[in-house]
């Protein structure tokens, strides 16, 4: 059994943010995967009782993924308990998770678990994690990630974070939360609009656009220190920041030379380099994962469409067809899929395009969607939508089977950005 010092390095900045968001997030899940995996999860034994309980976080994560059928085992079972795997099999479980949580002498929690295959009668994973008092939720997320990956072969996203903007009255907040909308923290509270948050590849910084200078300016916000820097505040409008894969540069939309065009600047600011040359509006850039291409929105052909530019030679080709309005491109982490907003019959939906095959799927159905963002494993797309006079977030699997709706008592929620895996 391996042992590691489990610290919340990804959220080191939590105490330095500007305070908890006022409202609580609520998540509602609908739909299930094509084949749910039956897993027995026992109440963790031990004498440590953190809130929330680690095993309850794991159950919630796996259930919300839509990929698992949870079989609850009420009796506490630890990683050292004698296990009768036949009992689990008789309850229909193909795997079982047991564990313990104990207080250490220095006040931390020692969280241990074991995941077993009840059919092959083998241990799939076992580990010991040391978590500080406020980090046990992340410990549960990490364990759920391991279970998900071991049983599906796909990397889990439960320990990732999301950024989003809330609006309540005349106040705007840039918030950060766990993937499930819990543990909300506010990074920026402003009387002026905040739009277009984008995570740096290492998850330590957020770029966004703020109107606090009475015009759109691109800022880069270092989360561990709270330090903010205006990296694009040229004459005219500065908007739509997108990180290069290595985090050293930002593609941005500027009007400094008269028209709306795409430029490159360093992530710490500096002079800009113009990338597009058109008489139309070029905006909303996003890098392909390999950094060799940039997808962007342009009306150079007469209507807003998505184009791809080769960063090396500057060549440009059109990517979207089938509608007179396709905007807001986002590329999946493996570079295979493109999510974007498409207008059909006067309504706005999230579409998913297989880049190689050219096939398109409409993922959403309310017709008021915007701002798509991929999960780092490429299996979910989060977006904002409207219903009942308010804005909220929805995440949907790329096969359209499972949806999660996140609402907040702190006002309208919009502009989601799904963060990278924690380092």
C-alpha cells in the first residue's frame, strides 16, 4: 500500500480568495449511461468523522457520473476487514470499495481504501491519503477518480474545478467550485461585468475580461496570491482570451487597429502580434491541444462561422457549415471534437462536431444555450442556458445520455470554464 502526504495543492489559494460565495449550488442529474457498473460501497470504518463523510462524497461522485449503480453496505468495513466477496456478488456487485478514516496525532485524517474485483477476486487499487481537516472532500473526489478510471478505463474528473460568473442585482462574481458545484469560492467581486474566464493549462491562473476600467480589458489572475495583472489593455476593445497549450501565450481579440482581429500576446503581457488579416470580425480564438492550430469565429464569409488557422503558415480554412450562425468554438482535450453554438430555426443549441469525420450532433434541446466548455477527459460538455427567467449551468455527456443541472441561490450563473486536472 502506497502512502502519500495528501495536501490540497490545487486549492492552495482557497484562503486567499475574496470569500465564500453567498449562495449554495444545487445539482440535479438525469439520465444514465448505456451500461451501469454495479459497485458495492461500504461505510468507511475508523474513528475519524469528517464532514462531509469521505464515503458519501465517493458515492455522490460515482452516482452523478451516471456510469455506476451504487449498492450501499451499511456495516462499516475497513481495508483490513476480512471480505467475503461472495456476499458482494450475491448482491449483484462486480466490485467493492471499503476503507477507513482515522484522526492522526497532528490532527490530520488518515484516509485508507481498497477497491476489489469481486469476480476475479483481485485488488484493483489500495492507497493511504493524509488529508488536512478541510481537505477530506477532495480526498473523496480523488478516490472516486481512481475508482472511475480503474473500472471504466477513462480518467475521472471528480477532483477538477469549474469557474463561472454569477450575477445578482448589480454585482458580478467570478467563482470557483468543485466539479459538482460544491465548495464555492469567489475570486473577484465587481460592480462591472466579468466575462470569458479561461483556465491556464496548469490550473494556477485564470484569464478573463473585466469592464472595471469602463472598457473590456484582459486580466490574468494568479490564484495562489490573488495578484491580478492587466495583460491586454490596448486602445479599443480587448477580449476573448485563450491560453496556448504551454501557458506562455494568450490569443486575444483586439480592435487596436480598427477592426476586430486576433492577436497573440505573452501571458504576462507585452507587445501584441497580429494573427488574422480580414475586413470582417475575427474573434473567440481557441487553441487546438497540439498548439498548431487556432479555431476562431469570423463573419468573413458573410455570416458567423468557425474557421481553423494554421499557426505556422497562417493558412485558414472554414470548419462549420449547415447553419448561417456557428460561433464559440471549443476543442476537446484530444483534439477530436469541436463544440460550438449553432442557430437553428431562431434558437441556439450546443453542437458537437467530429473533426475528422465531419459529422455533427446537436447535444442540447432548450434552444437558449451558450459558452460550451469541455471537461478535461473530453467526456462532458458544460454550458450555460436559460429557463424560468434565469441562467444556470448544465453539463452533458458527449453521447447526450446524462445531464447535470447546476443552479444557485446567488443569482444567474453563466460563462462556465471547466478547469484542468490538478497537478
